[in-house]
């Protein structure tokens, strides 16, 4: 089967949707399908673009350059231009897919161009967990068109389904829940890399006598990095706190943490080094305060063999399914107390790692890929 995956967010910018499409594209290719990703690409640096044959990788068709727009409490790198729409349709004509799978179909640029003017069948996936006035207005305007053009609709969580229903009403009568999946092999490689460089046997923590807490992700208000920086002051200088990633809050966060020598900002990392950093943590912290439809970042940390402490918000509860330690969102004191408790209890961390690995295996990207192939065929895809 020839599958075109259409992404509205810049492929060179780290993000949950891009990460999920990257894993899905690789799983589809390894299962013998021909795969193309159509997405804005502002810079070549970032996600690799491997070969084009079945089992070798996937094609990447650049579709415009992105700009940052405020969306859902974040800055979304989207390409809402006629040039991006033209490039998307050209790429789809060139690739000749058996099915077009569009992620976030209401994002202007490649997703809307693919839904409204690309070949069929069209399968769409909704990731967003809440809506605003503009998103709802867009849904009212474009809902009837989507209803006529979309052959199957999916969403990554019940929250994402509810949001799609709020925005589109009954224009899509059926929305199937297909949750996100995690690349288990990346986590396994990270664990093996850690094993090769790990400290002395019997040390209380992965890196010896000093515990390490890690965050990896965007630096923006809804991700709650400021909550972690506040918690770090309460954890004290004996706990190393490593913060990876980038975003609009990074400069202010670094100023906020400047007086705390235990906090280290390492910037944006490529996928494999970031996975290795997460694997090296005794605790991975996901302090988001809201706006998360599904906590893929939790599953990635679990697959890397790391105990997860996460905000008690719906998307994270769904992803964790009891395998993470949850704490009230937005509360630095509560986060510090929770992390301190976990760091002090080796058995609790060990059990959390076991539960996390089991949960990650339940959510393997290969299982998600097979579910999507079923949806593609039900929508009328051949091949």
C-alpha cells in the first residue's frame, strides 16, 4: 500500500505530532508499505529522511516554510500559505498514494490542502484536546466540506474526540479512537547505551551517588517547565536537574534558574541523544499544566526504562494507565515533595520502571500501525 502521511507542523521542529508521524512512517515502511511524509520543512537539520523503499524508510516531500503561530497555549510551526498548499497537492500527485492520512486536518497549509484538494480515500486524525474561538469558527466554516471529503476519522484520545465533536458537530458522524504509539526500539537502544557507561554496580542512582531528574520538551507555559524550575530550588543542590529542549520561555527560565547550580539547560537534542538522556534519569518529570490530549512523552520515558513523575491531567492519566507517579499540576512544592519521595524510595522507582516498560509495550507503534492499516482498508484503500 502507498501511504501519504500529511503533517501540518514543521518536520524539523520537535513536537508530539511530528514524533508520532515519524514513528508511524517507519513502522509502515518496515511492514512493507511505500510511505511518504508531506510537511513544512524550514530547515534540513532535525528529523532524518531515510531511504524510500519498503523496509528502508520513507520519502519526505517538503511543503512550504513554517511560521510560528500561537495555538492551544503553544507556538505552532505551521505553513498557512498558498505555496504550501500547491506544494502539498503537487507532492500527492507525484507520489500517487492509495490513501492519504492527514493529521490535524483543520491546520491551514498542507493538512487542509490534502483534505480539500488531494486524492481519496482520506483518513484524518485529530490530536488536539481543547478548542478556542478561532478553531471553532474554522470548524463551522469547513465542517460541511470535511464531511464530504473525509472517508474515515480517528482521534488519539477521548478528549481529542470530544474536541473534534465540539468543533465539527455532526459533520463527521463516526470518529474512531486510535491512541498514540511509542517506538520501543529507540528506548531499548537508549537503555543499552546507558548500560555501557553506567557507574559502579550497586550505586543508589543510575549515575552514581547523585540523583538525576530530567525534563525534555518545549519551553512554553502549558508545558510547566517553570513549575519544575521552582521545584528544583526545593530539591536542593544534591539533585541534578537537566532540562532539554527549546522554546519561547527558555531565556526567562534560564534567568529564573541562574542562581541554582544544580539546574542545567542543555538545549534541543536530536532524537537518539535525547532518548539516552532520558534513560540516564532516575526520574523523568512531565509537569504540563494542561492542553495535552495524550502524553506520548510519558511512554517514551517509560520505554527508556525511567520512572515517570507527571502532572495529574487527563491526557497524562490516559497515557500512564497507572504506570506513572501523578502529582497536582502547577504546584512546585507538591512536585518537589513527590520527586523527593520517589528518589528516596529505590523500590518504588524500580516498580515504576517495571510498570512503565509494560505500559510502553502495550502501546508499541507496530500495534498502532496495524490498527491504522485496518482503518485505511475500511476507508477504501487498495494495495
